[in-house]
C-alpha cells in the first residue's frame, strides 16, 4: 500500500546515498591484492563519497563512513550470481544485502581482522549476518534522513556521535556498524576497549569512559570503532604479499645522489664508558 512518507523517505535516501565523483578517493591497494587478502569474518571499512558519508566522517572524525563484513562463499548456494567473494552490509536504501566485493573496486578501503576466533566462531558470526539478509527499515521517520542535508553542523565534539542516534528510523541502523557489532558480540568478541580499574586512575578519561559504556549499551557503533579497536588487526594487502621498496617504480628514474641521503643533522658517537 502506497504511503507518502515511505515514498518521500526512499526518495530522500537515494538522493543522500548517491556517490559524488568530486568526493571520491582512489584505492591505495590493487583490487586483486584486496580480494586475495580478505578472510571470512574480516570487516571492510569504506571511505564513501555520498552526502551520508560526508556527514558520518565529520560526526565520527574519521575517514571511514561505511562498513561491511566479508562472508566469502558462505551464500554461494543462495546467490550464485554474486560469485565466491561476497560482502554483507546494511544499506540505507536496500536494507541488509549481499553484494560482490567488486562493488568496491577502486574505492579506498581498509581491512580489519578479528584475532583468535575459532573457525566455528567465525561461522557463527557469518550465520548471524546472513540470517538478517533482506531486513528492511522503517522510512516513516523522514527527519532522520533530512538532518544529513547539513553534514557539518556546529556542535560540540562530544555530541557528534550522539547525533547519529537522534530519531528512530532507518538511518541510525543503516549507517552505523551495529549489524556487524551485534554479530561479533554474539560470540562475545569485543570491539571497544574493556574498561578496568586502570582507566579509573587516569585523569581526563571520565567522559571517554562514559561514552564507551554508552555506545556499548546502545550498540551505536560506527566504522571508526573497528579501525581504532585494540582487538582488530589492520591488514594492508600490499604488505601481505612480499612488498619490496627497492622494486617501486618512481616517476623520476635518475639515481639518488649520496648528498640526498644525508641526514639533516649530525649523529654523534655515544661517549665511551
């Protein structure tokens, strides 16, 4: 049944989610290396270029505006047309969906890998996200979308993340990484730091501690949290495959003079004992 708010919400979502070439950033790793480096359970962070992305990057003070989880061939029987290299993500327009890694060819990305999980735990994480495929979100709350038309509001830093939680409609669920965070929490794998008594003894951390506890309780996660998490390893595809700085092809082929290798200061020998 047609509903004006649903139609308006979907139209506005498509407008805000449309990539803008002027904001696009190129990939720093070759696509083939990216695919070869991905493992099931890896979180792929994406630097998007849409109006949504601009707002999220500002509000979280991060380069990353979107996240997806790599499931490989876990849904090959269900979606054979997608091939063996598949991601699952929550999209503001389409809801929770599966898409090939090729969808992010040429886009600036980062791989965040959980450490120490057993194969059966990784499978549990994948089943958690696969089981949510097809979930859609309520678009009645159009004000949730309209606030992203002003991507850089003049608000205090400690309020920025909470701005993502205003309202109760689709954007809050679709733009943050709560889908992926919930999957890892289902096997009791942490994302944000576990706070102990050592944090209480440090000065200036009371507000940060309250923020972490609030995010964990409300599941208001963002892509940045996987980047700064002490429990996820950052994987750089080029370094995974025998990077050799001596084989880099520079635009200027002239040999480097010895004078260019000189240090801008003089090293002194340590005094003899």
